[in-house]
C-alpha cells in the first residue's frame, strides 16, 4: 500500500474504488499504480526488489516525521505515508528527491520505476500491455499493431520518409 501511494504521488491516477486509500484520486484515468509500478518495482531485473521492505519502512518513518513537524494527525488504520493527504505526500517526496538529500538516490530510483511503468510498461511486452489496456501507452497514443502483429507508422513525424527501405528487408521487417 505504501509503494502504491508513492507511485501514485509520482504519476497520479484515479481511485480504483471509492475507498481506495493508496491512490489519492487527484488525476483522471490510470496512473502509475494502474500501469503496474509496484509490479515493476518487484522485478528482480530492476535490482530494487530486495530493498523494498526497507524503503517502505523508511518512507513511513519519513511520513511520521513530516506529520509530526506539520502537526498532522495520521489514521493508524493505514501506513503513515498512505495516511498523508496527497499534498503532503507530494511535499515529502519533493524533499526526499531534492539535491543534497542524503537518501536522494534511493527515492529517485524508486520514482523512476513509477515513471517507467507508466511510460513504457517495462515489466510487460508491448502486446501484453496493449491487450491489458495499459493507461500510459494509451495516454501516449500507442495504437494496436496491424493484423499481422507488426507495428507500422504510415504518418512520418517529419512528414516525409527519411530513408528508403533496404532492398534486403524481409516481409517481417528483418534484414536478410
């Protein structure tokens, strides 16, 4: 729940259900949580999976300190970071990632996972992400592949073809 609240602070989205406490619901559509940020954080390939329990503990300790300094009352039914109002979550995260903060590299690293999950669906193949209705890829305007499973882009970004197709290119787009 704490990791979800952190991811939602980085790329906000809408609540998944009315009583959702981790997702603050300050933006329409799916955010980092709906895009699978926590799944991406937990992948061994990302290198942070084994550190997540310690990061959750540290983030909640920072939230308790923030609440104490700002005289905020936290709901004990949820983790301290989750209990913070969205504005206070953002203020705390901004402090943790600021230049000179001794733990900056940890929090920036965690934030990058939230962005990667939303921007790329890095923990999924592109076709899996598209089939699941990935909110980040949809927001970026990704379209479905052609009927043969290949993506083609008939509209060139510079409004002209930049290079001719290599004569040895096969029907699947690979060089011979």
